[in-house]
C-alpha cells in the first residue's frame, strides 16, 4: 500500500512543480514593476513598498550602504511621499531571466519630468530580483544606478 501511495504522489508532485515552472510569464514581472513605477511617478512609494519582500535589500545612487529590510525601506521612502513627480517614463529593453522561484528583471529607464526651469530627463539602470514569497512575486533585491551620470573632472593643479 505504501508503495502504491508513493507511486501516485511522486508523479503528482513532480507534475505540479513542472506546471508551476511552465506557467511562468515574464510579462507578469514586468507588469508588477510598471505598476510600482506608475505609482512612484505620482509621488506614491507605496507601490514599491507593497511589492518588496520583508527581507528586501536595496542599493540606490548616492547611498552609502545597502538598505536591509522592509522597515528600513519604509523609513527611506515614506518621507518622500508626494515629492516625486514623473510626467512619463520609458522602460527600455526589459529582460526577465527566470529560474525556479527567482526572476531577475533588468532594464533601462528614462524618467521625464517638467520643472519650472524646463524639462529634465534622468536615465537609470535598474535590476530587480523577484522571488516567490508566499506564492506571490516580491522584490527581494533592487539596485538602481544612473546610466548617464554627471562625472566631475578631478582638479588639475
């Protein structure tokens, strides 16, 4: 009887794991990121905060060190609620790489905003590592950098 149960359960377990991998859709990861970006551009960091895993890690331009955990991200982002305004953006060349319960999204972003002194465009590199947490895709690591940073020449004296 025990052998019979194993003969039935093992193939079922293998099949359920295979269908889980087979039903992966890169568009779902890109849609999660776009939804967070849409809210971010309207001054609402909550879109990202809701997408982060509890143990998320984060690197940002100008940051002195890695930010660790959702509570630290809240302390970083909640104070800027309502202060970010992006009129429109372009997600350029998004690529999703998937293996098991992890998906890596990388893309370039052009953020366009109107300011009193004229329009400004900021170019970014972004990598978001998504992992399945409780059956949902959550960002477990995020890394942002400027793709066209202003560089300062060293003083030549």
